[in-house]
């Protein structure tokens, strides 16, 4: 016998003796009530809530994955245009130079670069500016969606 078993065995024997002398009997098999419709509904409702929260969170993450704060520094993202599910064109500004990048799952390639100011207007979605609060960005996105 191991040391732990030698210590536990006398304690268990003493507890069993005390219970027997007190007249406590072991209970028979416990009857479990069958599942009721209310308990089944409660479990299914809770499951639906959890699945709904998971789907809602996934949708929000997918919807706002492109919403990001531009870090202050030399490289500034100016605009982007989604071309496919995983393909996009991104315009970045490095100092006084503009670089148009093609981003695909296989890699990132420079498409064109030029000196001077960035083009104004266009179809691309502008990225968040460093000082723009998140609430203003959400309002602008919702206004664009309504129109």
C-alpha cells in the first residue's frame, strides 16, 4: 500500500463506523423525472442565444475588419479599393511619394508610384485618419450605407 492509502483507509473506516452507528442508511437509486417541454425549450433557447451572439460577433468583425486607425508615422494609408474577396488595391503615401499597391493572398506588389500630391476624389474607400474618433467613423459608414 502507498503512504496516502494507509492514511486515508483508517479515516474512511472511522467515518463508515460513525455513519453506521448513527443509523444513517445509504439511499436507494434516485428517481429522475423525465425531461419536460419547459426544460427542453429553455436549453434550446439558450443555445439559440449563444449561436446568435457568435454569428453577430463574426458579422461585426467581418464588417469592420477594414476599419483601422492609421498609426502616426512616415507611411500613411490614403485609400483602398476591394477588387474581390481577398484582392484589393491600396494607395499609401511615404513622405512625398505615392505608391499604389496590389494586395493578394500570394503577396503585395507595387503597381505604380509617383511624386506629388495624392489624387483627390475617386471610388476608393478612405481609411481612418489618425485623429478621427471611432464614433464619427461609424456615423459616416452608416450614412454611406443608408444612401
